[in-house]
């Protein structure tokens, strides 16, 4: 490979890298703009309402030590 060929290959590679860098800079600026738009949109909206979740069953450690009323009756009392 001659010096001229080597120089041409390097120039082509440099041009490809420069083009790729330009694309990356373009994408970066688009991402930054999109993030700013998102921040502005979220600032315009009122804060999101808290999420209401369904009530969870109490864990066994959180249950009362007292037995339930229906179990507290003496046997045969309601018959």
C-alpha cells in the first residue's frame, strides 16, 4: 500500500468519524431538548395524586391477641 493510499484511507476514516461525531452531537442536543420539554410539562401539571392502593391484610404479627367475638362464645350458647 502506497503512502497516497494510506492517506486516502485515513482521510476517509476521519470523515466517517467526524460524521458520526456530528450525529452524536445532534442526538445529544435532541435528548437535552426533550428532557427540558418533559420538565416543563411536569412543572405545568399539578402534582400527581397519591396512588391509592388496596388495603393489605394485616400480618399475623399485627393482629390483635384477643380472639374474635364469634370464637369467644361458650360452645353451644347460640343453638
